[in-house]
C-alpha cells in the first residue's frame, strides 16, 4: 500500500498560515483487513458473478480534528471503471460486469479528504472465479480414418476440450452418447477414443460411423446455484477398406434362353462379379469351369456368355454352366475367387397363338338356345368347343376364362397345355333369368401364361334363353287403403289394385278376385283390378265405417299372391239433430240452469257436433243458451221472481222458447222444438225429500216409481216383523186366551191398551180392525204372555168396551190358540207423517200436487190408464 502526497503551493501557503494559528492533521482510512467490508478496499476479493448495481464495500476513514470527510475513486488512464462511490457515505457500488477470464485483478485509487487535506491510496481488488464458462472443443471438426482391420481396443483418436474456469468448474470429463449402440469407447479423463473390446470394423458393412462426444465440467457456483456446463461434438470415423473379401456375383440366379432362330456366336447373357473390397477393388477374371460341353464360351473380362453352335446342333434342352470369377491384383496375381451357376434353356420359338375349333374346324362364334334357370352344375352340352396351341412346352401353356356377366357360368379347364375340350358349367341358376336377359353374351378368352408375347384369342358365346313360368304375380303394394263417401251409389269405383307378372305369354296374364268377410258389398274387375261396390250396396258410416278383405292376383298356371284392402266409408251429413223426448217442459230454479240435449246420428265430426241457439222468445232478453252444451240460464240481472214479474204480465212464470239444434256438417241440418220453462225460486227447505221432488219435477213418472218402491219396502218390513212375532209367540210354553182378562185396580184410572206400531192417522185405515182397546178395571203388573210389544196406557173410564175378537175355529192340525197380529193382509198406502215445521208443509203439498197433475196430463195424452 502506498501513500501519495501531492504538493500544492497555494495549499502549502494556507497550511503555513493555519499552522501559525493552529496545526492541521490529514484524514486517514481505517485498515480493517482483507475480509472486512469497510475500510480502504485493500485486498478486497469479489466473485465475478456479482450482479451490476450491488453494494460491494464501504470506504471508512476519519479526520483527527473530527472534521467531516469525503471519499472518491479514481482509475489510471485506460482502465475500465468498475465501481462508483457515494462521496459522503463511502458506499461502493459495482457498475461494470466482472469477468475473471478477462481481468482477474483491478487497481483502484481510493481517496479521503477533510476539505484541506486529501489522502489517496492505490489498492488491488481480486476477482474470484465463478463457474460461468462451458467447455470448448479445440481443433474441430474431428474426421478420423481407420483401417477396417484395426484390432479391437486400439486407440484411434484423442479429443481435447478446455474450460477457462478454475477449480472444479475447469476440470473436464468425456463420455459418448448412445454408448450401447456405438462400436467405440472414450477415456473419460484423457479423451482418447478407442474401438470397443471384441468389436471389429467392416468396410463392406458400414463405411462411416458418427460418434457424439460430450465434454462436461466439474460444476461450480454461479450466482448462488451449483451449475454444470457441457458441450458436444461429432467425430466422423471413416472405415478404410483393405483386401480381405472375395469377389461376389450380382444379379443371381442367372438364366439364359437360346431360341430356334438364334445364330451361332450370339450372346446369350452376361454375368457380373465385383470385388468384395469396394474401397480399392481389384479387377475380375471370368471362366467356365464345366457344363458347357463345347456349346458356350465366356469373355474373361466382361463375363458375356455366347452360344458357339446353331440351336439345331444343341443336344440338350437345358445347360447348367459353372462360372468362376477371380480377383487379379495390380501385380497380376490371382487371389480370391467365387462361383455361380448359369442355367441356359433351349426353347421353341413362340409363333402360334391359341385357336378355338368347332365341329367343322376353326370357329370364333358359338350359339346355344336353352330354358332359363337350368340346374346349377349342369353342363351346356350344346356347345362343342376345342382349343389348341401348336407351340411346344411353355409356349403352348395358356389360361381360359369367360369374360361377361360374372358368377353365372364357369369354364373347365382353366389351364390348358397344348389342347383341351372346353366345358361350360352353370354356376348361378337364378341369374339365368329370361325376364332380365333374353340373350347372354360372353367372350371365351385364351391367353398364354409364361410367354413374353402373351398371345391370345377369343370366341363369342351367345346363349338365347327361353321363358318359363317362374314368377308369381306381385302386387304393387302389400296393402291398399281407400275411402268412399257413404252416399256413393251402387257400382261406384273404390280403388284399383295393380299386380304384375314379368313372365311372357299366357303366363304373364293376371286374373283378380276378392274374398273375405268384408268383401260382401264389393266386386273386382277380373282384368283391370278395379274394385267397386255391388249394384245394390248401400253404405252407411253409422252402421259400419270400416271394411277390409283380401284381393288375389293369379296367373293361368295357378300361381298367385295376396294383398289386403282397407276401405273406410266416409261420413256424409245425412242426419238431423234430434231432441230428447222430455224436452217439452222444464222447471228452472232461479240461479240454476236447465239443459236441453239433441243427438246427431252421424258417425264423424263435424257432422255429429251440435250447436244450440234460441230462435224465438218473448221477451227476448230473458234467457241465454250455451252454444256447445245446451244449458239455458237466465240473464245475469234476473235474480228473483219480482224481476220476472216486472218483465211480463204472465203471473205463472211459464215461458215458451223456440230452440234450435244445428249440426256443423256441410250442408248443415237443424231441428227446432218448443220448450216451456217454469221459473220458480229456490225453496228454503233443504231436506232430501224436497231436493228429490225438485229434481223429479220434470219427470213425474220417476217420482211415482220411487214412491211405489218405498211403499213396497215398508210392506216387506211389516211382513217380516209380523212373521217374527208369530213364530216367537208360537214357541212360548204358556197358552194365553185370545182376550185378556185384566183385573181392575181399586183407585188408579183406567188405561187403554194399544199397539203404537199399528197406529195410523186416519180411522178409515184398513188395518183399523186389528187395533185392540180393552176397557178393563184392573191391570196386572206383569204381562203374562211376556209380550213386551203391548204398551199399557191409561184410558178414560167412560170408554165403551170393544167387541170381542172374532172367534176362529181351530184347525185339527194346528194348536188351539192364536195371537192377534198384522201379517200380510195390509194394503200398502203412503204414510204421510205430519211435518215438524209448518213452513215445509205447503212446499211439499205444492210439489206433490204439481207432480200428480203432470202425471195425469201425461197419461191423458198417451192414453195410458191411471194406476
């Protein structure tokens, strides 16, 4: 560390002047050592991966007089400025990126000043290494030539890479990618590339190998993380050929042909052999070892084999030549050799195409007439065809096939050598159809198989078909749907059915007929298929609107098919609506509607839909009618009889309306009726009897029927009770007299004995004679007969005694005593009990009177006797 003093004359004069007054001491830095983060930056060490802008150090010093100090950094000329300093605080900041590989030491002049004195020091800052460099291969690209006979495990090349980092970041190891697929290995420390143990190179199999080498450093810190860098390069290894492989023939096997017109000396074929060592090949020498028999020779240099005799002098059809190919070195020595077999065939010249023959010689058209649908497998014996090829051997071999509609016939045989009889067999009988094809036309093709010329010939096969009755008449539809109005006259056309039979002649003529339970009203034309109604037929949709039956189409041979016919009779508006019988009179309670109903007998809508309307009413503003339901009700403002009395002078509140029921058909029909409506107010009585009478006011026969039924039930109950009493008294062990003798008591008043269940309101009742009233003077305390149905009530003492009951002659076969009873001798009558409330009596009487009056009027009108 050096202390620099700069002489300043003006400053010196000032200092001399100050010293005369007071001595001034220079400021100084604290020296806290190399590992301190404050002081004078002497021997400061910084890692090269510190980011720019980082606070790396603090300059720290003092002035002996305690004056404030300032700091500064300066650099020598030409040096890069790496740091900046805060003049007051002394904080040093990195402003330029560090790179140890470019500059590992930095010199900086630090200074401290108190305003009068400035002290400067030159310090050295050490830049420490970080693992920020990747390995680099030198002397690339790597291309290595290796002879194919190099022994395994031999070193073939050394690869070298460098890393500018120090320490572990600068150490390099090597390895290969795809080590298992390579034939090479590398020393991980030295980078020496070797052939794997047990592996050899072969130029003939693979001439070039590409090896990818990876160089990886040892790793190190970079910005706080442990980083490992690597680099790759490709080594191209060219395998150099050496003479270690014999020659080989290419294009084997070898075949040659000598034809009947080949000239002697003509070349038959050429064999080719190459040195197995392709890198530096030797020339090849050819020779025939055996098999020639003096008929063939070969060129020693080109390998061309020629025939040296004319073809008619060759004694064999096939010659097998053994040819040798030998390597000749540059010195002229023959070394490696190999052999190949050459087959030469003497063949006839193919100059005759196949030819078809008929019974009279060559022929190219054959015709046959036959019926359709012959049995499958049948031979077409009417065709007599022969095919021939005059060549010999392979030239006389050819194939036969039929060209035309497929799958109908097949030809036998399919392959012919020289000559054969041609047979055509039926394969698909269904396809031989007169209706589809009246004439079938085929081409019979003969084409050579193994000749280069592929000679061929054709013959036309024409088959004319005759028709048979093989089709059934078929309807255009499985069913027919028709509609006919119900007012159609007899003989009207309904629907036309159509069936077709593709057969020709009489077999194609169709006759129609119908049958079935629904066919009674219909006929069909046997030829045209038109279905029409019987002349006398009357259709009525209301009676039957649906008919179905079967129609039959039959040809002259009896073959037939069926179809179903569905006929719907369309409704026509031919009925007028009809009102119910009880529409003449209606009773309307104010607030409740009355309903009229008319029925239209038409079968379908809208012909049977009825609309209701009021045609005439006097006055006209009293009633409304629902068009759809026929309900008639008073206008909404009419809520009492008083309002009705104000509208009309008719005090009996009976209106006559002309109502109309009209259907919605086209044309529309309507019916009118006169309706009398008796308007009354709702009674206060809410009992079931009043409700029933009001409901049956318009139908008095219903009310009388119900009342008769009630009376019958009462009579039946009375008979059952009487019978039960009779049998109970008959089973009693005591015999009692018909008349009871009752002793009179001393003081108590007389009592009247009567049976309440025989009491009737009117004394003229027919059962009155069965009521017993005994005037007795005394009454025992207990009933001797144990008949608890007899009640004892006091009677006036002056009442006369009734006559004794009639004496009944006892029957010899019955007990000699009888008990008075009311059995089935009572005549049923209505029992009208007095009402509990006076107000209800008038209502009941009025309703009963009205019902009786209407019933009598109805009987008078219909002439029925009153019962």
